[in-house]
């Protein structure tokens, strides 16, 4: 009979509470066990003393008779200084899965296409601005000449006496009627 030191779940739905037990490795997780050697309440704060309670003497006894601790129980035993836990090295732990890599590649391609489209749009806009500036430069002398003519007409109108201006307007109206 192989003995395991493991967690046996109790408590309510979404409110877990675990017993640290010595049990036959073939028995169900929450089934019959040989002895309860501690408790674990994951809902308590990590620095709380009541989070993990462990009977060290009984844990040492079960380890002495060949009981194998589960990974989680081994962490508790290491924290209590009962049994040394070797650090594990998994260099692929943080590496995303295949589907996540595919999604990342698709996202990168879409971003690259969008970037290229934005770059092409800015180049087109720059080309249009350059073309409008060239036409504006060509139209500018004509606009300046028109502005100078308007200023000259305004100056001539100001020089003429105010009395003559309405008379001319009334004469033009008569010609338009006749």
C-alpha cells in the first residue's frame, strides 16, 4: 500500500477548505484517509498563521514510513522546514501556446498592414499638399494682382466726392430702366 500526504477538500462551493491527510494513494481525493495531519485554508491571507496548520511530528512520522507528499503538501513541508523541496526549472513556463502564437502573428500582420496603409495615406496626402502648393504659387500672382486692383478701385472711390457718387448711381439706375 502506497501512502500519500495530500490535500482532501472540504468546505462549501467556492469556499474551499482543505485537510492535509495521510491516505492510501488509491483512495478518492475526499474519501477515506488514515490520519489528518493538518489543515489549509486558502481564503486566509498569505501571512496569516492559521492559513496552514501542520502537525510536524506526525508529518515526520509518515515521511519516515515512506509516504510521498503531493506538490502542494511538499511546499507546506518545505515552508515548515520538514522536507527540502527542489526548485524546478521550466524555461517554457511563460511561453504562450501554439494558438496564442498564431493569434499574435495574425495581429502583428494586421498591424503591419494598417501601418503600411497609414504610411501610404500620409504619402498621398503629402503629394496632394505639394500639388496644391504648386498651384497656389501659380495662382498667387493672379490673386495679388486682383487684390491690388480692388485696392486701387477703393482708393479711387474714396477720392471722389461723396455727393457725386449717389448721382452716378441714380443715373445708372435710369439707364438700366430705359
